[in-house]
């Protein structure tokens, strides 16, 4: 089975290296990632300038690796169309530093890379690890995504599914299990910091709102100590309203 590994934290990110180390024992890997940090790029692709690709040697990793001067979605496209030396069976995006739960998935380069694979009609997994003070338990996340892949690969390999996986910041013995669940609500908050020198307002991202965690969502289960899995797809059509909107027109 040939896996394409991508991320949005950059080619030198620890999460990517740990994941590659865990998976290359059992799978063929091609690794392609941005040449620097590209978090919160969502599904952007590079249209107006050429992309620069460079072969990279990752410490302790035998698999081929490339850096790209583009976005996470660019990395998937280049991997599938140019850089992979044979057919890719599955794309794995991550391990991201920090969770991608709730509305994070709309902004996340990690999740968007996995969805880009879906556009190519290939299955994918986005994997993210909760961080505390810039530290995440990547090894636990890597072992768990390998186990998820082991259990599901025969079903997933012929599908177009995107699985969004999040791992809490807990010791392995403290993780209560795995919950397949829906995404939670919005969590980011903006506020005006100060007045600028030219009459403009300076607005910065304050961070995550302290909002109630709705039962049955990824945010709820992560807080309770579970690994979460949410199946996603990129078709945003509201099928329930199709006929109703036709009647409006």
C-alpha cells in the first residue's frame, strides 16, 4: 500500500517525521510538505506563481521526501500528478500540532489537504494532536492512526472517505477509547486591540472561546479523554433545501 504523507506545519515538523517513522515500517511512503509553516491556509492553491520543489532528507527517515513552496493542497496535487513514482492508495495529512475540531476544519490546512485527496477520488485521513504549551504527544497519535489504518484499510482503500482524527493530550493509559462523532461548534473569537496610527483599527485573534461543549461532538469527547473520528466530505450542498429553494425561484 502506497501512502502519500502531507501536512501544513512544514516539511521539518516533528509530527510529520514521527508519523513517517511509524508508518514506513509497514507501508511505502512518499512525503511532500510545505517548505515552511502553512497553518490555517484552508483549501488555498497557488495560481499566480510557479512552485519550487526540493528533495529533502529527513532525519531517521528512509522514504522519499520533498518540500514545496506552496500550500498543503498544492502538496497533494503535486504528489498525485507529478512526484509520486507510482499510484497512491491513501493520503494521510498530519500529524498537526494542535486539534482540528469543530469549525477548525474550515480553516485547517491539514484537513483541507485530506479533502483535496477526496477530490481526486482517493481516501484520506487527517490526524491532529492536542498540544499543551506547544507540546503534543505525537508518538501516541502516530501509533493510534497506524492502528486505525490497520483496522480500516481494507474498507477504506476503495472508498472516497475522509476521516478527521483528533488525539487528546493524555498519557496512553488515560485515553478512554475512540468515539466516531460529529463536529462541534465555532470556537474562535476576534476583538479590537487598539487604534492604529493612520486611523485604522488593529484587530487580532484572541483565541478560543470558552464555550459549552455540546454532547456527542468531537470537542466534547476530546475534553473527556477520547480519540475522535469524524467522517467528512467536500460537497457542501444543503440537499434538504434543494427543492425548497427551487420553489423560491
